[in-house]
């Protein structure tokens, strides 16, 4: 949990019925509720979170995991660099818990 968002993660179990490619992919879901603001603001927050994920996941992602990012109030006011920094920090801590 950070000031801007909550990051949740779950490591998928290797299922022999699924292809190896599907087990190695990383899936990310975004949740921005009406508490954050109107539709235009929520879409802006989702776009910023998607870009932050692209940057933060370059250095620290774990294959075969599912992630959910839940935006919090005030996420739209947070500087983009701060969001990337918080996301990188949250990923490191989440990976420690999943290991």
C-alpha cells in the first residue's frame, strides 16, 4: 500500500493444461473507483498507471504473476515520477512476500 495506490499480487500455479506461454505471462488489472473522480479523471489515472507499470516492470517483474493496482484518492495529484518510484518499491516488497 502506498499513498497513491494499493498493489495486490498472486502467483499463478503451473497448470499443465495451460500452455507454457500463458503461465509465464504477467497480467495487470487496474481499478479506479468513482471515489477518485469523474470519468475523465479516472481515465487519466488509468493511463498514468499503465505508463508507470511499463517503466517499473522493465526492471522488476515476476513471470507467472497477476497484479491488481487499485488507485486511491489523490492519485491524480501525485507526480508521475513519484508513482513510478512507489510502484517499484511496492513490487520489490510484494515479490518478497510471494517468494
